[in-house]
């Protein structure tokens, strides 16, 4: 596996172990953790690697994502289609107040209809909200948004099908 782009570090975490490309990676499903500049690692995608498959990941700091450029399209799971159902957005970090806005509609964390939403956050309880990012919500997804007052930004760090997120009996 090779890495392209201005990324400081990429780690793959899966049942087969933890790997830091470049180098050979065993077949399996992996979370792609990426670190840009002096930031902390966060999920930049999910990837399925087939036996003997050569993959080059292209990482883009402006979108905080790593995509395969030499893998078949079905190998990338960052934008997988989930079964139809309610979508939820969970928020982590140090924002005091957060609102998702699209046109005249707004929602707080919890159930959020599918679509592209502007993320408005206030860092103090009585502070004025400011535009801090965008989040794309798809039907049936559970999205995690992380907010950082130090960087004045909120961004999606993970998206998975809500059916996968449900606790197993």
C-alpha cells in the first residue's frame, strides 16, 4: 500500500492488526486514521483490502479524507449506502451549543434529516454562534461530528449505518 498527499501519518486499524503504510497490508476491513500537520488522528474513511490487492490511498487535508486511487470502487466504504431509516448526528468536543442549518430549517444534535447542513456552534453558553463547518447526512446514517474551540471548527469524523451502530443482543 502506498500513500499520496500532504498527510503526516496514516494508520489502518482492523481485526488483522494495526498497520502504518507504506508497505504490505493483509486482506481485511480497516478504519483509515489520518493525521495532518500537528493535528490529532481521526477517521478519514473505511477501506476493504482484498488478498494481494495493491492500493494507493490519496489523502486530502482540505476534505480530511483518504480515498483509494487504484482500488475498485467497491473497496471504498466511506460513502456506503445504508438501509433507509432515520439519520442521527452525535456531537463530541467542546462546543457549548450546536445547530445544523439548511435554508430556513434547523436541528440540534439527534435525529437530522438527510442533506447537507451548515454547522453553527457557540463556544460559550451565552456566546454568539458562528459557522464552523458542513456535514453531509445520508438516510440511515449515524454521523459523529467533533468540535474544537481551539481551531473554531466542527467536522464529521465518522459516518456509519445506524443499523451497524445498534447494540447487538
